[in-house]
C-alpha cells in the first residue's frame, strides 16, 4: 500500500493524472456528487465511449438541465452548457440545427427530462432530432432533496410522498419508442461495459437516440427507503437486472425493488429532421432550392417593378 | 461593422406590414436561425421567414411551445447562428425564465414581441402596449435588457437590424417591442442596397485554444464569445459563475457578475438610447411617446401647436434602457411631460421618477383594443400647458 | 391628392384585407402616393366580421386610422350595418348587391354590384373581392386603373393571375356601365 | 461476501496482463464500488479516513490485478485508475 | 319550403328552439366557426352524449385551452372554463381534485393538447387522472391562421411549412396508450353516432379517457391544400375511414390524405389517481388515515410539550 | 370573518423555519389544495403539507412543472378549494402567464415565492430579494396584484393567513414574497387558538340559478363567485369579457374590465397596505425595508440612534400595492429615505418616484447570496442624515 | 352525386316515423352536410343567401323524412333540427 | 443569558442542520430563551460543505446572523478550515477528532471527540451529530442538559429515539470526562 501514490490534496493530481482527466474539468474535482452516487460512473462510461467511438472532443457538445445529473455539463471538458431545468433538449436542438457538424449530447436527470422537460423530449423524439439523450434515472429528484419523480416506483418513499408514492411511473423506453426515437436502450450504472457500448452506439446513430442509465441516488432514494447506500443499490442491480435485448418496450416497467429489464430495445432507421427537411424542400422546389440567389416567388411579388 | 450580405437584402420598395418588414430586417441582419411558436399577431414574421428560407438558407423550426423556442434560440446562438424568436404577450410571459438565462449567459439574441391587449388572452388581435414593464422586469432576479419600439413597418425593418447589432455589441437579449398596430399596418418599406446596411459581427475570442475564458472581460465589461466546436471546450451555466464560466456559489462572485450584467447596459445608456426629439427647446410641454402612439399623437401635437401651445415631442425608439439622463436634463425646463400609452401607466412611471417633481408627468392611459382618440391627447396637452 | 380614407368590410375569407392591400399597393408602389393599410378583425381567425382601412395621401401619413370614410366598400350586411354611419357626406358606398341592401340616403353615392355572383360565374367565388376592386376603381376613379391592375397582378398567386385580372376587368366594366349613382 | 463480477474470460491465459493501480485518495468518497466489483479481489477498503472523512481503497493483492480497468471505469469519483504494468526496469513515478 | 319557419334574425330562435339550445349558450350563436368547419358537429355529438349518458348538467364542467376548438367552452351551457393555451389539462386536474363529484371534460384542439400542452396530457394519462379529454384533430392550427401542428401529415401545406410539412406527426392514440390512458378511441366528425357513443363511454369510464375526433378545418387546412372545403373532407372521411376496433395503436398513423383507421383502441381498468392515493394512504397509515383529528407524528414532534 | 377550523390549527409553540410556518399558515387559513413543483428553497412548504394531509384532509399534487402547478391551483379554486402554490424565482417566471389568467379571471389564490438570488439559476440556496418588481410586472398586460413580505417564521405563518384573506376579499392572486433567509430561518412560532384566527370566507353568489353573472359587480367592484357544480352553468375566460363572462372583443369592454381589475387594488391600497412604522415623527431619515433586510437593518438603526441620528423605520409588510400614499405624505418631511434591498434597486425606484424630489432616495444595493453588512447600512444612514 | 349515408335499417317498416324539419336560417353557414348526408335525400340547398351570405338548405321532399335526426346531429351550426311529426290536428308554431 | 453565537459545520449528510435545530429548539422551546437558527449550504443538495448558525439570546433576536462565533462545532476538515478564523477569543471549539486536526491556538478552548467512530460503534454512523450534541452540551454548558435531551427526543423519528438518546448520553459522558481544555 505504501508505494501507492496518494495525492495529499486536490491540486496534486497533475503528476499522476487519471487517464480521463483530459476529458474532465479536473480543476473542479472532487465533484459535488455524494458518496456512492452513481452519476459519476455513468459519466465515466460516457467519457470512455467518446474515446472508443473515436469522436473528436472538439466536435461534441454536452447540454444539461438542472439537477444532480445536470451538473455533468460542469465536469466534462467539452463545450458544455448548463441550461435551465427541463430545457436541455430545445437548447440542444437549436445548437444542432445551427451547427450540424456537432454531436450534441443531452445529459440530464429523469425529472429534468421527463417531468418539467417532458414535452420537449417527446417532440424531439417525434422529430427524430439528431441528438443523443442520456437520462440518468435515479427514481427521484436528487438536487432538490428527494422529491418524487415521474419515475418513482409505487410505494417508494420520497419527501413529497411521505406515505409512499402511488402515481404510475413512466416506462421511459416505452414512451420514447412510442414517440419515434431511433435508438432506445436501458442499462444500470453497474453495467459499465454495456453502458459504454450503448453510448457508443447512440453517439453514432443518426437521429434521436436515448439511453436510460439507472443509477443509485444514495443520499435520498436509498437512505430514505432504507435500502442502504448506493453500494447496496449497485448490488441490487447485480442481482436483479435482466438483460433482454429487443424486449417489447411495453413490458419493461420498473416496480419498486423489482427485477429491472435492461438491454437495447429499439434500433431503427428513420430520416432525421434535417434530412427530411432537405428532402421536402428538394421535392417541392427541385432546382430552385439550390439556387439560393434567386429570390423566391413571394419576394418577387412585392419588389417594386 | 460589416456590410449585409447582398443575397439577404431585398433592395427596393415594398408594400409590407410591420411583421413582414421585421422578417426582412432579421434576414438582412444575418439572422439564420429562427425558432418560434405561432401566436397572433406575430406569426406573420415566422411565416415569411419559412417561405424565405429556400432563397436565403438558414433554418426555421416551429417548436412545441415558446419555452422551447427561446431556448432553441439560445442553443442556436452558442452553436454559431444569429438567432431570433417571435411572439406576443402570452408567449412572452412563457419565455421569461429563459430570457433570464440569456441575460445571465450573455447570449446575443433578438426577441420580437408584437404586443396585443392583455392581461391574459385579452384581445388577441387588438393592440396593446402593456408589456413594456414586463420586458424590463419579467424574469426573476436582477438584469437589464435593451428594448426597441418601432413606429412603422419601415422602422420594424431598420430597428430589427439595430436589435441584432445591439445584441452583439452588448452580448444581451434585445427585444423588439412591436405592437399589433405596427405589426399589421402595411406601408411602403424601402430596403436599401446591402452595402448601405451595417451589420455588427459577433465579437469572437481571438484567444488560442486552452486560454479562452468565456467571461473574462476588459474595460468595457463585455466578454468575447466562442461557439460550440471552436475547440475551446468551455463551460457556461445559468448559475452564478466566475470568468471561467464555472459556478461560484458566493456573494462576491454574485456581486461582480450581476453588477457587470446590469452596468454594461446602464452605463452605456447614452450609446444605446435612440430618441427622436422635436421642438424641445423652449417647449412648455413635452409629449413623450413610442410605437403606434407616437403616430396617433402627431395630430394632437399639430393641433396644439396650431393653438399656439409650445409642445415638444420626444419619441423613444429605445424604451429600455430608459433615457433617464435625458429626462433628468429636461425636468424642470418644461411644465409637464404628457405620456399617452396604451396601458394603465408604465413608461410614465419612469418619467415621473426621473422628473423628481420638477416637471409634472401626465399619463393618458388607454386600456387597449384601439389607439387613443387624438382629441384626448390634445386635451391633455392643453391642460398641461395651462 | 388630398387625404382619402377607404373602408373595406366583410367577413373573414372574403379577401377584405387583400382588397385593402391591393389599393394600398397601387397607391404606394405604383401610384406615387403614400398609403397606410390597417386591418381589424375579431380574435376569431375566420368567419366573422372583419375590415380593413386604407388611408391614401400625397403626404407622409402620420395618423394612420380613419376619421371620415370617403369610400365604404361593403361585402357583407353585417359589415355594412357596422360602418354605414361612418360614411362622410358625399361619401361613396360600393356594395355587393346580393348581400347588402343599403339604406336610403341623399348624401351618399351608392354603387352596387353582384360581385359574389359574378365571381361564381367567372368560376370561383374567391375572386369576389377582385371584381369589387375593378368595380371600385371604375366608379371612384381614386387610383389609376393601370396602377391597380399592376397591384392585382403582383399580389395574387402566379397561377391565379389570369383569373384575377379577368375578375378585375369584369368589375371594372360593370362599374363603367353603372356610373350613375343609385342612392 | 459474494463476488459481484464475473471472471474475465481470459483469466486463465498464460500471459496475464498486469496493472498498476493508482488511487487519488482525496477524490475518493469511499463508495466501495471498486473493491466490491473487482473481479480479482485486488482491493480492500482502508480503515483510514481521507480529509473528507471517507475510507478509501487500498491494494490488498497487487499481483492479482489483470488491468481489466473495471475499478477505473466504475469509480464514480474518478479516483482510481490502472495503468498497464511497466516493463521491468522501466521507472515510474508511482507504482503499485 | 315557404311554411318552414325561418328566423329572420338571431334573437328570434326562442320560439322554436333547437333541441340542443338548453345545452348551448344560444345567445352567442351563430358561433365563430367557419362554414363547413367540423368542430360544431363534434360539439353536437358531445351534447348528445351527455344527454344519452344521463349525466346531470350541473355535474359536468368543460375546460378548454385556446384555439378554434378551445372556443367550445364558450358555447356549451355548462360550467365552462376557457383557460390559456395548452393548460386545460392541469386546470381540469385541479378542478377534479377539488371537486371529485364533477365530470371534468377537456375539449380542445390537437395543437393545444399536444404541442404546447403535450407535457400535461402525457402526465395526466400516466396518473390516470379521472378526466375525459376530447381532442378535435384538424391537422392544423386553426385559430392562428393555419400553421403546422404536431399532427400535420407529411407533405401537407401550412403557413409555417409553405414547402410542405416534413416532421413526423404524433399518432395520438398510440401516445396516449403508451402513457397509460384507460380509454382511447378515434373517430371522424362524420361518424356522428359512433362518436356520440364513444363520448358516452369516455364520460362514464373511470380514469383518463381520450377521444380523438378528426374534423375538417375548411378555411385553412382544406383550402390551403386545395382539398376543397370541409364538405369535401367529410366526403373524404366517408370514403377513407376504416373502422377497426382494437387495432394495435402502433399501426394507426395518419398519412396525408391516406386511409384513417378509426375505432376504440384501448379500454382497460386502471385505478385512478384519487383511488390510488387513498389506497396508498390507507395501506401506509391504516386506521390513522381516517382519524383526521389526530395530529400526525410530525406535528406532534414540534408541539410545545 | 369566520374562525379557523380547530383541526387545522396546531396551537402551541413550535420551532419552525419560515417555510414550515408558511405551510401551517396555509393550513390554518383553510388551504385544502396545493399543487406544486419542487424548487429550492421553497420545497419544504409542500413537503410539510404532504405529510400533514392525513391529519387535515385536503390534497397535494406534485405536478409536472410550475405551469401545471399554478394552473391546477386555478382549477382547484373554481372547483371550490382554497388553493396555493409554492415556488422560487425560476418557477415564478414560468408561472407568469397563468398568474395573468388568475388576475384576469379574478381567481383568489396564493402564490408563495421563496426568493433566491438570480437571475437565472443564480445561487439556488442563497438569498435574494430581486423578484419584487417581477411580482408586479411579470405577466403581460396590465393588472395589479397584492404581495406581502414576511420578516420571520412567525410572520410567514400569519401573513400567509392574511394572504388567503386578501385573496378572497379582492378576488386576486396574492403573493407571499418570502426570501431564502426567512424561509430557512428557524425560530419559535407561536400558533394561537383556532378561535383567535380569523378567516375570510369566499364571497359566493347568492343569486338563484339562471341569474348569476360571474362578473357583475356592485360598488366595490368585486364580483361574487360560483364554483363548478353549483348549478349556475357560467362561463369564464382569459379573453376580455363582459359581466356575463362572455368574450367581448371591443375596447370599451377592455377599458371597463382592465380599469376595474387595477382599480380594485389601487383604490384600496390603504386597506391592503400593512406598514410597520417606528419613530417616523421628527425623523431626519427613514430606513425603509422589507423581509430579511428589515432585521439586518435593526442593528444599523440602533447604532445610528446611539449616535444621535434621528432615524425612523418603515417596514413594508405589503410590498404591492406600493404604499404610495404614505411615501407621498412623508416626502419633504424627511431628508431621505434609505432603502437597503437585496437587489440592484427595485422598491427604491418606487420610493424615488413617490418622493418626487422632495426627499432623497438612497438605495443600498446588494446583489444577493448574503444579507447586507449592517455597517454599510449605518454608513448610508449617516451619510443621508448629514 | 353519390349518397354518403347508409339507409336506416328500419326504412321499409310499415309505420315509418316522420319528422318536422326546422331550419334556423341565420345560423346556417351553408356547409351542405345536412343535405349531403341525409340518408333519405330530403334536403337541398336553396339558391337564396342568408344575411351572412350563405346558401341554406330547404326541404325538397318533406314526406321522405323519417326523423332519423342525422341532419340535426351533423349540423355544425345547430341550425337544423327535426321534431317528430305532430299528430293530425295538433297545431304547431312552425311546421314543415 | 447574553447573546451567544454557535456555528456548526460539516458536509451534507452529517446532520449539521439537525444539530443546530436541536440546540435552537432546546433554547427556544424548552429553555425559555430566544433562538434563531440559520443555515447555509451550496446549491448542491448533498455531499458538499454546509453549515448552520445559531444565535441564542435572552432577548428578541433582530439580527439573526453570526458576528463572533462563541462556539464552533466542526464535523469536517473543510468546514473547520473555513470557519476557524471566525472563532472569537475565548471561543470554544468542538470537533470530531478523527476528521479535524485543529491548529494550535492559545485563545481557544478546543474539545475533540471521535464522534464518527463512536457513532459507528453505537451501530449507525448517522448519529455522529447527536454524539456531538451530547458532548457539546457537556463541555459548553450553554443549554441545560434536560432541555437538549427533550429537543433530541422531539426532533428525531420515533423509531430512532432510543439510539439517539444513547448517542446523546455517550457524547455527554465523553464531554464530562474531558472537561479540561486541550488547546
Ligand atoms: C424551473 C425550475 N423548477 C424547479 C427547479 C428545481 N429543481 C432543480 S433540479 C430538480 C429536479 C432534479 O431531478 P432529476 O432531473 O431527476 O435529477 P437528479 O437531481 O435526480 O439527478 C428540480 C425540481 C429549478 N431549478 N427550476
Ligand atoms: C402561450 C400561447 N401561445 C400561442 C398562442 C396562440 N395560439 C392560439 S390557438 C393556437 C393553436 C390552436 O391550434 P389547435 O389547438 O390545433 O386548435 P384549432 O384552432 O385548430 O382548433 C395558438 C398557437 C396562445 N394563445 N398562447
Ligand atoms: S443527492 Fe442522490 S443523485 Fe444527487 S449527488 Fe447525492 S446520491 Fe447522487
Ligand atoms: S470506486 Fe472510487 S470513490 Fe469508490 S471507493 Fe473506489 S476509489 Fe473510492
Ligand atoms: S379556421 Fe378551421 S378550425 Fe377554425 S373555425 Fe375555421 S374551419 Fe374551423
Ligand atoms: S348542416 Fe347546418 S350549417 Fe350546414 S347547410 Fe345544413 S343547416 Fe346549414
């Protein structure tokens, strides 16, 4: 043990840098996430996936909303945008349309994406907007102190369901499939290699790709429900996650401390918003579409003759 | 300053309403991304843009709502576009949170609000000027914005260009506060040659990779930008942040940041404010107005002058920042400012404050749906001049 | 030309706004005048009463709204009832004779045309307003025929130009036939 | 305690790669993921606290490490990483 | 013909009242909807359904958002609330929870409910909130003058897709099914009897019921697309609607001027939000739940001893 | 006035923070419906309510966002509940459109904003007082609201009750503008007997079925309500409407309506405004403050008095309507108003306007995150008294 | 023009019910739904305009009406309705 | 009792706020005093530095914040480093001896306790703060033991009262053992 290098304080890591530090804002570590929180692991897998997919770091933008997961944007050393609660997807949409070359990745929490942000995600999936959405699902609102999320399983205790949650949670892959996502997968933070692989696939998939990463919220979800720590949840995932690729998304609801079906559920080819937009202009206007210098009919109309 | 791109400029005389003219202004200014959601009486702006895309390039996306629209605009800006959104009162209200994000992250963008009569759904197709205070105070926390008020389709064209330029100059959202009357009023709009249209390019960083700090500022207090993909791999956030763009949860950073955000506008009010003044010297009364109301007031002003009343006219092309400095100069030199507005008193409150009791402030309120009756304005001028 | 004020009224879908637009454009773009067209309609997009107003002047127009209506073009009964009183002395009323029955008045010159019917005969009721445009051009002489025709041509979709010009001509001819006031 | 990670398939190969484990102690929040899920049972939690008050991992059986990187990828705090063991004679700043 | 009573002007109807006039604000007729617009027909069917279902008029509240369809609230002589664009569903949710006795019916347009209001409808369906949602789908934004809706079929022309729509539209029944709606049906305005029956079923169904009523927008959708008037669209429905009860909602997308599958697609029993809320409190607190006079533990905690 | 229901009143002394005290105030006031969405630093209010439901009855629903929350509150009110929602700056911004609907439809409801430092996400856990102008002007169109500012958990309790009463009295949304400091400050809160708590019942119509007009008003300009299911089968809308609640698209109806909406608040300012004044007679300087800032100022006031400075204190418990009448009375009688606020100047603008130059207005701005340093306030008082 | 509504099943019964058709002309917007979809071809559009300028329906073959109510339920303008035919001798304000 | 100011600091999850709450409640509800507890933490919900501050006074408390820290309770090194300088002369420092190593100081009385470890021994690290509460009560004597015990009892979940009271007693005893200052 004694010959292991121990950094006496945070600044000292430069000498012996973590191999991911070039993708991290190492000057901001340690991060704010709690002990045994799973978000960091998901970030780790994502960073790995970027490297493995061979994407130029300058070509990736990360957009987060607000929440514990929302803080991802602040730790990843890429062009990174920490927006408002629920609005990462429209922000990403604007960015993608303005700069089609970029891989635009939304990295946010289940509450951010599916509670306040629900409308944006269903429309982005419908449009097959060419972005990748990574949703860390910890079944709760972490940042604000453990309130119910639209993913909280029935009977789970949260600060706003002190007598047990009772609303039917969303089955995220099913919803995403119904809206038209091109790629849909679910893994837990324990499935580090599969998750990494899934991120790679999602990043390379044209169109709207969605990966749900189930991760422990130790401080709020686990503790409040007397499930131990994030460590215990990771063990729970180990014992209870079942890999079933291609499952019917209708059948993969998650109950409180029940089996969790993971895998890749949707991988289909649909033209992206941008492709369809161009195709439509092309088919309506034909040649004219490419002759940008020619004013369109409307404009001619009111030019002084 | 650069010249506008010729292919974006529809040089010539056109018969356009204010909404359509606004679109042409945006196009001329280089706007290549609009995200919007339909709402009367503003929709024509994006409809025209959607038709114009094949000739000019650029992207229009109809988002699922106004929140998505303003946020997509911000994403578009950081992605490298010149971006704009367009709405009316109800949509403007919905945009407030992310207008705050725009102010906080210093995102140059343009928001057009074609005002109708409120509150709430109100009179959707009829005029109001009651979103003026909201433009300044509608989002939570302290910030400052720039807001312009055109009085004709011609100005809807030119002030939209100006809005883009100011947004780039001050790295701030700029609002074009059209009103339904101007938006739906059709007149001749003369669009000059591209070479006569001046466009302020975005102020991009010239720092080498690795050295760029997104909120580092020089003396003028305005940071330089980098777009996604430029290789600077920077971070921005709506949290209180230091010059690296990193969250910094302390009141010192907050103090530096919020003061800078506000002061970059406040301290440049003289540069930003466009006023049209007429016969102010020696006036007994000043008629202060903006938007459609300034045209309605013309008749009253002329009638008053015909009756021998010395009435000056001050028209605000810039509503925010409020030209405080100018009102303070004039306070005490005139008996009164007469302020007709299509609301129950908004700009008049600022006039009253700046007058500091040295001149009277006389509001002529009008709740909207129609414009003032010029006779009411005349009466108020006569009253004030007594 | 001294300031002239024209009101066009009907219900949504009749092309009331386009009618104002065409006269306005004829004046401001092809006629060397100033003109301001304004519009008013209910919150309801379509189907209900709507009106446009046009001010034409040699000089720059500051106040863009109606004070006295010099010309009232009424394409619906509702619209006529609403605005008839605003018509100034010696004002001109133009109306669709199938839809509007004007009150008796000594001070108003009234010109009726069965525009909807004529348009239907031309093959599409949608050109009702253009028939009225032609008719009005003839009976009021307010703007040069050439200018108005150019405005029509440059304001309608390319594929309908012919039909519209025919409607304009039809209306114009009806107007010439009818130059004696009825009211 | 049961082992929660399956043995890598190549574990009985002849040329087993070896890894140097590096721990950035002050980043560690003591979650035990690395120790728990290490397929080779290389790590154990120290009884010491770091400055934040967390127990951090230490290398229990360095020679069992096969550089599978699992601890590195699973650590939510970017606090542990493994480099391929240097060849004999090569000098490193920090070696396990 | 001559002996038919013709009312010379609007006020004159009192004598010979339309049998639905007691359910209408007859003093506001004629309504604002265009000639050959289908909204009125849907309203007619709804009024009929209330009568047939035997529901007391005082026990029904209508909540609309903004749009041509949103004006329904203003014409139906029931407690009726014309709210803001997209927000009819949360308004209805609050009303239902405050007054569980009421049948709360949301009557609004596809844009109102699925564009700006999309987040509310997916969450209300998820919660199985006990309300009935009637969506008049005319494939366009009527009120604001014919912009694209999230239902506009590909290639259709609208004022914001002047070169043809290209975004994939939502398949409304599918989305509602994926979110958990208890009852989902689709009819056209031509299917007056089926639609009426479906409204009856929806009104009587506990939980979230959803009926899509496809109706012509004559002025904007039909005219702009050169499809004639609403009359022609009604004929189109006649020729192209196929009744297929129980179709898999995934397979009933609507293309531009394609066949339209209509029928009842979902009818399932799920406990409503209110039922589940009570059950959960009951199971957690047992007896205590009914003893409202006893302060809960938390309150005891900080009472001055 | 009725008495509070005993089962809703937790009579006794409690150690509560302002958020929890606010919940108890709401419960005591009869609030039986809360729709909310979590946001720091306000969430404790709804968390406590959710826990309290089994003992008091009532409903809490966590909605999908703040827009849904405020709108559900309105639906709840028309369904017959006393309703409230709770948020902080970003959520408050999102609520603006439907706060306008509340004002327009005259829906009595309470909106609690536990203010944090902005703009945008700002300092989510730290104090600000910069949403004050937004409370007044945040929605489009003209309207007026009532806003209260507690300075302690005890007042968070009592002013929340007052908020409900005022909302019923004036048929208007009422805002409780807590700030993070008060929300998260824990002190003894003494809750009296139910019999000592006065509750204003909703003003329901007594018209027979068929005769009720939802916006018919008498002299006081305030209409009576009917709930869904009461049998009146009435209509309400956010459009401009006549007394039947029917849309009426004309400027006359607009004029009548908007004036009434505003005037029912403006003309009753003296009834609504709660002020705490101290040593105003003969003061040279008045320290005007609200919320946490009024407590921070105590030390400065005492120190100034110890130095012989005649400083009076005016504390606004009601921020809106602004007590214009009172400032105008005092303007000219004192040298200056010193206004410390945790913002860059908001209430001070109103003070300045009402002073009309007769007394100076000295803003002590503070951008938030922390409270003022009392010495800065003292310094400003000394300066002002010179 | 093809008929767009199927014949009611009871059409050949002996006791065919009969209906009195009432038209509120000023509400009519001339959509033709009633005339077009009437299963018994009872209605036709008038060549007259109402005040708004719409052609409204008129009863072409009153005796064919079987009181099926289709025109009433399909009319989007609440402008047409059918009452069961009054018995002989009964007096009505408005009869077809 | 004249105004006394107490700062408790640590990281999220250590019960820093509850510690302040218990002392405050002991004073204001069971001790016949006034007290105001305030808290500060980062935007980050958990895991990061957080602190609570308590003012206790005979009189009504207007200014509710810290001016001079009379007692500093430090449960983490970070927290200690941040607030150590604020401690007034003759102030009292209470710290978790496993986590904090206080600097040498002549003017401060410092009392260390291995609270985390003791809590772990009691079966749950979560009661670390209650051990410290007991300890602080003993070494500072600022509030009556009975009042603090009542505050503990009435502030923790019913099922954990026993454990918490045991932790309180453990801490209190440690305090009594240690009444001689170390620093
Ligand atoms: C408009 C708005 N409403 C509410 C909040 C408060 N808020 C911040 S994060 C959050 C929820 C986060 O939950 P989730 O997205 O699941 O992320 P987690 O923290 O669990 O990773 C909420 C409600 C906010 N910042 N802005
Ligand atoms: C916040 C807000 N945004 C936009 C609008 C404008 N608006 C009114 S109705 C409408 C769309 C209506 O479409 P739909 O719901 O499909 O109803 P339809 O008119 O087609 O029946 C829009 C965009 C508004 N009133 N409020
Ligand atoms: S609160 Fe939960 S989600 Fe947030 S950092 Fe802590 S463990 Fe992770
Ligand atoms: S996985 Fe990382 S944070 Fe967790 S114990 Fe191991 S080194 Fe520490
Ligand atoms: S615009 Fe379309 S939807 Fe609206 S009333 Fe007219 S036909 Fe109906
Ligand atoms: S269905 Fe109604 S509106 Fe249509 S033509 Fe017949 S009566 Fe007139």
